[in-house]
């Protein structure tokens, strides 16, 4: 037990494996150095005295160490007090009730396997680098963050059952699943009906009326575009256009870069959902030492007719040119099965130093989070793929953890950057530093298993911990600096 803790503390430091082993050796050596007892020189009475003393010392040490251990575990499971979140018990039609019809939650896919295990999806065997006994790997669907978030907050140490003292009110509406089930529904009233009903329900609640919803929030697993129907109808509903919802905070995997003033980016879920911090630390350590023979890689498909994705054709062209430095996992109709296979995706990314993150149907990609999990430095082509999205999660200085290659203006393909040449310019030590930063981001980009008890001396903040802490600061600031006097009930 003590050894295990020592080990994880050492790993937390600079994550140097040799250093860890040194610690373990030191620990054993100190025991060896103790002089042997020369008991046979002692008289019988003294002998029994010694025996009793040692027995007492043993008992004392035993109780002392077990009480210290309990204290540590208690500490890591405790809420630090800055956040206190109340979870609404919504009528089932707004969340878990939807799952009964999981076959029809998405017009393209059967969602039943994906909503299993509270949104983690189906368990899979982890990549070869993970410990074989691990049951922390899942084929998690990219648009399912809202379910995992719900399950995590329900078990969160900062959850309160008393709304009076809550700083945050979480409204666990599965808006993304609902939006995809009614995507392009011709009858607009029908498409927006559940969002309207949610608002009707909320404004009747006393806790809503206290601050007109300013301390309330939603967490959505799909992009903001799916809830902001404009003049042109791409199939979205109007949830985020409703004036009441504009008073709330909205956590979403992709915020609207210009209009999403109340929207905050949260990570797309990847495939690792560990139950303990130690597992995360072990994975980070593996990613620091894995061989990365490829300079860069791209996992994706060409997109036709999407202007911001034109760079994809260029990437595919450059990548196919040189198979020794670029590892290509081409998706689309032929490669689709491989692209949706977490082990295949991670295999490519753990073998690469840089992972290209070209925009697709929208600015952001789940792939960004897969690459961080794999310790692969992301290369962005638009500031809206990450920089304007996940400010709660990423370092301010973008060059510390990523590379930015601007897309040339439309029609000016002669300005296309030679990606390989650009990446080779970065000095080795700089690449090493960037990779270390990326690997350091893994815990906060991860959704821990909802049943995680964080029994570890090295409690790390996960995606939900960070969201609750940042949102709480934001809301407290907002409501205290509000110019309007807030009515009390
Ligand atoms: C969490 O634990 C409970 C009780 O053991 C179990 O019923 C539930 O399925 C677990 N949740 C997940 C997501 O595995
Ligand atoms: C939004 O909040 C403000 C106060 O912050 C309030 O005056 C306004 O009526 C609220 N809007 C709705 C639609 O509840
Ligand atoms: C709080 O509000 C002040 C003034 O409105 C602002 O300068 C500051 O950045 C805010 N802090 C946070 C954490 O949002």
C-alpha cells in the first residue's frame, strides 16, 4: 500500500521512470541497513520486556498508518467547498426516459450500444500500452458527453441535495440526443416542442426565479449549431435561441465562436474512463516513453462542398506522398470501420509525434481529444478548433502544446504550407516540451468513470471537476457583479 503510494507520488513529479525505480531501491536499502538484533546476549526478563515493547510499537504503527490512510482517502473524496451543485430531478422525458427508444435517437445510427453504461458505451480491451486487467476503456460515442456528465455529477462529492445553499443548478437535459432524434423534422413546432416544455418547467421552479436562471446550466454533447436554428434551416432546433436559455450557462463540445456568449467549451469524450487517478498517472507515464516513428498522422475523410474543410484534400495529398513520415488512416466509405475502431485510432496516434486536426463538418473534432490522450501534439488549421473553444482547459499560450498552420485564402493554393517541412523546423527539445505539456493535459480532458471514488493520494481533476470549478467562479462573479438587484423569495 505504502509502496504503491510512494510510486504514484514519484510518478507525479517529473514522471521519470528511472527516478521512480531509484525511490523503490532506496526504500528497500534503508531496511537492509538496520543492524541485526543480538538478542541471545540479553537476560530472560529483558527479553520479554523487549517483546512487549515491540508488540506495542507494532500495534501503534498499525493503527497510526491505517488512520493516516483513511484520512488521505477521505480528503481526496471530499469537495473542496468552492462548488456546490444541485441536480434537478427532471421528468424522465427530458433525459433517461428518452433511452427507452434508443433505436430512434439518431436518424443515422442505432444509439442503443452507445447509451449503455450511462453513456460510456461498450467496454473494449484497451490498447497494448494499457494494463491488461483494465476495464476502463470504452467505445464511447463522440456526441454523448451529456450522459457521462450527468452520471458524474450525480456521484460528485460537490453535489448538494439542498438547493438553498447551492451555487450551481444543473439541468440534466439530454438535449443532444433529442436534437439528433428530431434532426430535420419537417414540423418545426414538433422539432422545438421538448425545448419549450423544458423552459416551461424551469421557470416555475422557485430556484429559477431566485436569479432568473443565471446560476443554472445545461451540458450538451452536440455542437451549439445543432441548437441554434437561423434563417437557413440545416436541421437544428431552437433551444439555445430561447431567451430563458440565454440566461443560463451552456456547456457544449463546440460553442458558437461569435454568438455563444453564454456557451463554454467542454471536452469531447475519448475512450479512457478510469476509476482511479493512479490509472491515469500510469497511462501518462506510458505515453511519455512510447516510440513515435512517424512525424505526423491524419485520421479522417475528405469532405466535399465544405469550404473550411478544403484543407483536408491538401492534407490527404501531402500525406499520401510520403509514407515514411505521415501515417494516414483514411476514413470515408472504405475505411469507416477502422476509423471508428478506438484501438486503430489510438494505434496511429500513439505512433505519431504530431496529429493533424483539420476542421470537418464543424470547427471542432473529437479527434483532438483522442490525440491528447495519445500524447500526440495537435496541429490546428483554424483557431476555432480549440483555441476559442476550450479556454477553461488549455494553457493560454497556444504554442506550448500545439502547432498552428493557417489555411490559405480561397483559391490561393500556391500558398499551401508544406506540412512536413514546417514540422521538421521545430527543434527536438521544443517537441519534447510540447509533448510533456500535452500529456499533462490528459487528466483534465478525461471523463472519469462515474463510479470513480478517486481513492488515491494523487487526486487529479477531470473534465467535470474543471467544468464545475470554472463555471462556479464565472457564475459567482456574474451574479455578484450584476447591476440588477436580485429579487429574493
Ligand atoms: C456503478 O455502480 C452501481 C452499483 O454497483 C452499478 O449498478 C452501476 O451499473 C455502475 N455504473 C456504471 C456506469 O458502471
Ligand atoms: C434574464 O435575466 C435578467 C436578469 O439578470 C432578467 O431581467 C430577465 O427577465 C431574464 N430573462 C428571462 C427570459 O427570464
Ligand atoms: C469577474 O468580473 C470582473 C469584472 O466584471 C472581471 O474583470 C473578471 O475577469 C471576472 N472574473 C472571472 C473569473 O470571470
